[in-house]
């Protein structure tokens, strides 16, 4: 662990600051939108736009990097991010915000692709797993820390938006100053979605449903909290609790995934999170219960991202695993684009109001639980000693970090097979 920190601390510090800026702008827009009188449907388009841009960036950024190089792409996109942060309070119009969110989603995706390829290049077979774990922890700490910054300034003014812009601008310094050789960049061509669906129906369906759930958490939790009448401090704590749960529950679920049928664990995690969402929908006036529900939903759904990828890998050859990563992230991205739109419609005053936020997640999570149960009847479980490892990942990363995790899973599995052969 210390070896990873000593070699990549500046990169991790910069990525943590980037996550602070990204996490702050999402929550801040939810609060400011309520202040400006935007409807939940309007805010749903604003929040969905980020995932449209992110999905586009994950497809186009690799080609940009191949054309002009990592440093130029990183610096150019980073400057756009800082500019957009300042423009939000200057043009308080839903359509303008939607366009700015598409741009900032695209830019963040490209920045993540660049930084994650540097992180992969800075790791080797011996410490790649630790680097993945540290990266996921840094991401979650960044988003949680961002919620505290929400209380520093007045969301109806400029101060907090300036803070987000400054944090993002400062984050580029440790990243750019610490990078030595520019890594080679050669993304794997994704396998077709039909091939992926044939290999792991649960992986594909689960990633699509989980994309909707995660984008509702990341994009609409602050919109819900403002609509429900929570104070600024309560909004900050509520949004942060989703990600605290994600960090706390990642290891226990990862430990369990190596010791039982992963489909049963997916069923369990989705059912617990779905039940918590139903409880919050009914008892949402109790702030303490809201926090419990947010902890359970975040704690179960974020590790499910890694779990679904590990489950899919169990049915793939080594050569296909990197290719599958692009398809899985794309499917997840499609669900993420739809998530805020449907959530915003359900939260409309003429539909379910604020509780529609939890209703949407409950329906998707229970659908995932039912489908995971169904899949257990369609083919036998793979013995635990024949499954690969579950690499810790957060849904906030780009396809590069998924390929990074796939490489680690392959290397670890090969090493374990070689060790077993030597022992026998």
C-alpha cells in the first residue's frame, strides 16, 4: 500500500480533488435549481445531460488522446471544466445548464480516461490491486468531502461555485507535475452487445438497471432533498451518506462474493437496497430513517457494480474480459442517461412528488433481485474455487479503470493457478 502511495500519491491527490469538484457541482446544482424555482422535470434533464456527455466522452476521448496526446487532452478538458463551474451561476436557465452539463460530463470523462491510464501505467502486477482499492477510496472520500463544502458558501450566490472551480483547477497541478513518461494508449475494441448478453444476461441487465439507480443517487439525491424541504446541512449529510455506505460495505460484500454464488449475493444486495428504498418512500419524513436508507442503498448498490463485472468475468475467457469491459460500461451508461429523466417525472407534483425518487430506485432494485433469482434457475453455479476475484471499482470511473481492473483479475487468477500447480 505504501509503495503505491509513494509512487502515485500526487496522481491520487489530484483525482481526489477532481472528485470533490465533481461531487460538489452535482449537489450544488440540485440546491440552486430549487432556489431558482426549476421544476423536478427540468432538473432531471439537467442531471441526465451529464451522463449523456460522460457516455460520449468515454467513446471519443481515446481517439482524442491518440491524436494529440494525454497532456494536451487533459489540459484542454480541464480548462473547460473550470470555466463551466463559473458559468453555472451566471446563466441560471435550465436549457443553458443542460448544455453545460453535457460539456462538463464529456470533459470529466476525458479527464478520467487520461488520469486512469496514467494510474494504470504507474502500477505493476504486484500492486495493481492496492492501486485499485486506493483509487476507489479516494473517489468516495472526494465525493463525501464535497458535501461538507456545500456549507461553506451561500448556494444562491457565486462563492460555492467559485470554490468548486478553484478545487478543480488546483487538482491539475499535482497530476501534471507528477507525470513522467506518457503511457501508451491502446483501448480494446469492445465485444458486441449480443455476444455480451449471451455470455452473461445477468451482467448486462444488472448493469443497465444499476446505471439508472446510480445516476438517480449521483444526480437527483440533492434535488430530492431540496424538494422534501431538508435544510442545507441535512442535504449535505444525506447525499454524503450514500457514499459513506459505499466505502463501508465494499469490503464485506467483496469478501462474501468469493465465498458464495454471486447471483445469490446480487439478489441479496438488490433486495436489501430495494427494501430500504421502499421504507424511505413511506417514512421519508423521519430524517434519521432517511440516513439509514441512504446508507443501505449506497452501501449495497455501489459494490454491486464491481460484483456484476466479476460475475460476468466468470463466464468469459481471459482474451474476452478486456473487450467485455467497454460493453458493460456502455450498457451502464445507457441506464444512467435514463435514470434522472424517469426519476424527475416520477417526482413531479402531479405524479408521486418527492417520494418518487425512492420509488424509482426501489422498482429497479427489486427488478434486479427478481432477475438474479431467475438466473439462478437457468444454469448451475460456478464452484467458488473456479471464480475470479472481485476488483473494487466505483461507478464514477471511466471504461479505462474497468479494463485496469480486468487486467488485475486476469493476472491474479493466472498467478493463483501457477501457485496451485507448483504446490501439487
